[in-house]
């Protein structure tokens, strides 16, 4: 890693993200995403929030995720994945050792049940196949998935039961958008309009989610 490509704010942001992953209180005891818990203690927290609220910029951790993805090819996410092997694979296989050495995927049996290894292999095969298919045909195979995702998002916004947004509601909406964005990135990575649309929706939801989490922490005296 070339340190000269990262500012002091970048490094503090990365350090707080890493710290949160190991040291933050358990999720059920706090009113913000555990992985972002350290943001409230960051040297640049108010500069970051000001940029979001006054300038409409993404949170700095989102900028960091983009920068790291550009360097490593590893796609960053905003929430924990489920124990489902397919979801784990779709998040962790891109940029991994196993992309070039699929025969070694059985090594994951050291930390996962044996029955998941077969599912991991299937997921890895699908990722590879989708990548090859997308690059060779150029067909927008992810369009239907995005249409469904956008419809669900509109339904969430217009459902009268969701007038009062809560962290739980925003979390559900984020996970749905996230899944559809992953589907498109894996099956139709050149569909820039759709990817931009979904990313913008996620950015908007993330700003509200994170702001609500910080506000809840202040209200509770945290």
C-alpha cells in the first residue's frame, strides 16, 4: 500500500473501521452499525458530517471503500452478510485467492461446515461464468433484477406503514438495494446507468441511516 495516496483523514477513517470490527460493542447494544461505531470517536467526525449535511457528499468511509476497491478489486459493503454461503461468496470471493485457485476452496472448511463448501464452489463457478458471459455478450442480463429492486424500493417509500422511518426499516431497505446492486455488478458490470442509480439510492439511505444512528447515540448520552 502506498501511504502517499492516503490523506491523514483517510488513515484515521481506515483505522476506526478496523478498530470497530474488533472492538466495538455488540450490535444489539448500540444504535448504529457496529462496523461504523468508531466513527463517533474519529478525529474528523464533524468534518465528515459537515461534508455530508452541508455539501451533500458521501460519508468519508464510502470514499475510502471506493478508493480501496479501486486498488484491490475488493467490493466493500455497508452491512454484515447472512450465514448463507451464496451471499458470503458473492461478497468475499471477488479479489480473493480463490478466483485464481478455485481448487483450494475446500480450505474454507476450516471455518465453515462441510455442507457449505459445495455451495461455495457453486457460487464461485457462477461468479466466473457471469463475468465471462457479460464480457463476451454485452447483454444487459441484470436489467430485470434492477427493475425489481427499484420497484421494491419505491414500494418501501410509498407504503404508509413506513411513514416513520426507523433504523430497522432503513436497514431492511439497504440490504435489499445492496443485494440488487451486487446482482448487477456480477452479471452486468458495464450497465453504468443502472449501477449509478442503485448506488445513488444506497448513498441516500446510508446518509439517513448513519445520521439517525449518530443522533440516537447523542440522545442516549453516548
